[in-house]
C-alpha cells in the first residue's frame, strides 16, 4: 500500500494579526452568553417593521461589542445592525468591523434555538477575519483569510455533492417579503423542483456556516445586508466552497445578494437563477 503523505498544512501568505481573530471570538462568545441569559431571564421585544423584530438582547450584544472594540481599536470603524446609521456610509479607517449581534432574532423571540452572533473584520474593504457563535449548540465557526475555516478548532470542508438534484439547499426571505412575494416564491419553487429539498432556517450566518460544514450543499438569498453575510461568506470560502453574487459576479457584501455552495453545484444554481430571471424579465432584488 502506498500513501500520498499527510495533508499539507495551509499557511497563510499574509496572516491577519492574531489579536483580531481572538477579539472576534471573544465578542461572539460574550454575545452568546448574553443571548442565553436573556432566554433564561426574559427580555423585551419591539418592532422595527411590520414583521421585523428587535429585542433588548440585540441591543445589549451590540453595545458590548462596540465597547470592546472602542477600547482596543479606537481607530477602527464599526458597522452593526442596530446602532449604525447606514450600511453604505464610507469607512474612515482601513479596518471596519461588521457585526450582527443576534442573527435570527425572530427565532430567538419565539424560543426557536437557531440564532447566533456574527462578527467580521474588513481590511481595505476585504473581509479577513470571521467568527460566528451558536450558543444553543456551542458551535464556534471561525476563519482567517488564507488560514482555513474551523468549527470548534476542527477544519471545515464542504460537501462533495455533484448534482443539483442530489443537493440539500437553504435560503431565506427578507423582512419585507410581502413587497416581492411573487418573485421570491417563484425562485424558491424553482429550486424546490430542481433539488432534493430546500430548507429555511432564519439565520443567513448559520446557513453559510452549514454550507462550509457540508450540512447544506448550497445557499442563495436576496435583499441581504453586510452584517448578515460578511463573516459567513469568508468561512465558506476558507472551507473550500464558493461564494458569488446571484449574477455570478465576485461576491460583494454590499451587493445584497449571494449564492454560496460547495463549488460543485454552483454553476447549476447560477443557471437556474438566470433562467428564472429571464422568464420573469426582471433582475435581482437588492432593495
């Protein structure tokens, strides 16, 4: 018997400062503690829109994150879901942290244990560090640009599913789903008819982590925000998966749409999307 030898260790050519990943991990773990404590003690819920919820836990997690980052990296910018003025505001610093304090707020408010905290660091507009923590399952997903992706310290790899018919897919709907219901349901139905099954969990960050971990073969969604996907997209890429826009363009967290996959079913997903767009005579929803 011959052996090809051990799998080579991936060494990043230009690794981010390790303090950045350590800080990201610390913040998402602390956010998880706040989330679990809130579930045990109770919390107030308010509405940001017709079906868009915010809890005092969202706000507590974000304030904690801002306090830690302001103390350690006062020159860095922060973009976060609840207290930022605008996702499109220009960054004044080379470094920008992108934080979702509670991805899956609706699940959380209803007692459904599918939620997380997600934190990414951008350097000159490119995500270089990502950390996502699911406190219900005690799962910590991490990645550094060029350094691989990990679940609780174990390297992640996407699935090897080769055809869309054999694929388990996942998607999500925006909080203003009622504005574009026909388009969103049409796309959902097309994928449902072309794949093994489609799920909808309610947390884009965890959807991406599950693609990276091989639990899902592909994910698509429209009308996203940078804090929904910045960390998760890096985790997919560093695990060996592929992330693009729904139009096949290079992934841009500000573009508001993406397809993430194991790479093997990616072209088939893009082809299906293109076909539905041509059939509707419309484009991709971005706002």
